C-alpha cells in the first residue's frame, strides 16, 4: 500500500503545512503556530480531528480493533447495514487500509466467528457424554456470546457470500445433536436431542446481562431435564 503523504481537509484547515513541505512554502509561515511536520503512520493512515496519538484511542493491534469495531457495528446496525466505510471511520483508518487487513465484510465475519467455531469443534471431538456435549457447547457460546448472537439473531448474515461460514455452524449443530442423541437413536430420541441442544443454547442471547456461571448452570439443568424426561 502506498505511503500516505497528505492529511484530511479538516486537518489542513487547522494547519496548512503539509508533511514534507519545504521551509519556503506557505507551511513555513505558520510553522510556529502549527508545530513541526510529522510523519504519517501507514497503519493508522490518518487520525480524525480530536483523536490524538498517545491518547489511547488508537493504540493496540489494528486488526483486533477492526474486528472489535465491526462486531459492535454489526450488532447495532445488522451485518447488512454496516459498511466497510463505517468500520474504517470508527477505527480511525482509511478504507484502503481496512482492505489491507480484510478483503470484505465476509472475511471479517468469518474471523469474528472462527474462535467460537473452533472451540465448538473441539468440544465435539473430546466430549464423551451428552452432558459433556451440552456443557461444552454452552461454555463456547458464552465465551463468544456477542459473535454467536450475531449469527443466531441477525438474518442478514445469511447471504451467498457467507455460505461457507454458516455451513460450518449448521454442521456443528447437526453433529452436536447426533452426539447427544447417542448411538442408533429412534426418532423420539433425536427430537429430544434437538430440543435439549436448543434449550441449552438459544436462551444465551436472550439474557446478555446474566452472569455466565449462573446462566450456564441453569441452561445445563434445563437441557439435561429434557433428555431425562420419561
């Protein structure tokens, strides 16, 4: 990505001196008021007026800040409504810089849900009992509550571009249900397994303010009760 050698128009109005201008330019006439020229960091590319280097507003890993900001915007405005331009503006970088890290919203979504998907896949590999499957899935979804809420509550995430991500999630639900149902289950047992998984996971998004441990205990208690009904 080429280096950025200019400031936003709002910054020029405050200080006409540009980065790299010679002392004989108009910038020299206001150097005392504006201060010396500064180099521009190609990671942040520019800082909107009011966001100062060193304030903490732009510190940290850029990629992480992009993901955190995107998740907030997707949750508040829906995945479809939030744009790449908005994400870049809220992070404090240019749109080209954003595309340097992520090629599309689809790639951002995939990275947001990947930790939860990987943890859920690990549960399906290691769990040996229906209770372990249920408990492990609850733990994963509680740990990544906001990202999972986006998948389960925002219908706009279901697009042609997100098929791969959504297929992984669908496969996890199917595999978890199969493990809960046990070997050679009849259709009634499969219904109970599906009901138990839904009881264990669906309410997570409905109670965002309940402490994770308390919610986990209640979800597991209810899901297990469904499995043990006569």
